C-alpha cells in the first residue's frame, strides 16, 4: 500500500471517529428566567436543567430510563443560592413522576411535593410568584420536588450537586415531543430558589424557551482534530504534487 493510500485509510477512520462522536448527542439544556424580584441578584443564568433521553442518560449518567425522561437540575453557584423547590406546569405530556434521584452527584435531599391535605383533599400548591409569568404558572399535581426540612445544605447549592426527577410520558409522546413542548411553553419548569446572595433573598424562575449551547457530553479530544487536520492537509498537498 502506498503512502497516499495509507493516509486515505487513516482519513476515513478519522471521519468514522467523528461520525461516532456526533452520534452521541448531549442532553438538551435550558437556563432560567427570573419572574420575581425580591432581591438585587439574578441567578437565572447559573441555574441549569438538562433533559435526557434513554441513550444520553446511559452514556453520561449510567442511568437506564426504560422509556422515561430524566430532568436534572444544577446550580453553578457563582452567587450563593439554593434550589429548594421544583414544579412542572404540563399541558398533558406527562403520565407520572416515578423517582427523585438525590445521588447523581454531590449531596441533595429532596422528596416529592406533598399534594394532599390530611383529609385527602388536594392542596392548592403554587410556585411563589407564579402569577407573574405569562400565562400564570399552574403546577401540575403530583409532579415536582421539595428540599427536605432541616439543613439548607440539602438543596442544590454547590456546583457538584445534581438533582434528578424521572417521569414517564403519556402514550404516543416521545422525547422529541418533550423538547418541543419546552421550547413552545406547553411544558414549563419552575424553580423556587432560596438564600440568594449575602442578603439571603428568594426568587422564582421559569425555564427559558431557547435551549442553551451547553454541551454536557465529552467532546472529541483536541489531538484527534489535529490529526484529522494534518491528514486533510497532506492529501491536499499530495493531490497538488500529482497534478504538477
């Protein structure tokens, strides 16, 4: 095999490497917009929600979803703050909330929102300030999570914390339907964040409609890109030499 053929083979291997890497898509990520203004500091840009399908959850979190959708919540915490409550405002995609994951990363302790009174009737659970949203935020019963009582460190308040909420979908809906609903506002996620900044204020936030450019997946190593660039350059030089 001549040198040109060897490099052509290497280039094809590199292309296949790129194709394999691009096939492993990162989860869809969203930041948040503040809908109340109890304090001077807005932490919406440091709050992040990632939405995982089966493939991505297995690849990045080693979680098997069995045809469910996983929502994760993180806080980069450049400004001190504590995600304490999570609510869903759903237009009919979600069938049930199946699990809360407190051990994906860091340390959190959340339980499902308590939706019933001692006599069994439904509570009027609200996102604080939810009426400021347009339309007003109306939490869907039996979805969401509250930080457990006690130490405020149980919430999502460091960059290592990762809270997960696993849901199943109604028949006929898919992961693509969920991401479409999040970008259209048909499905909204509300956060109540406490202990913001030195003053310790609290505010409420709703996910942005436009996904962020955050890539949670592992990018192709720089060495691979350098190798492929070198191969392309060599092939171009070899072609010019042949034509000369």
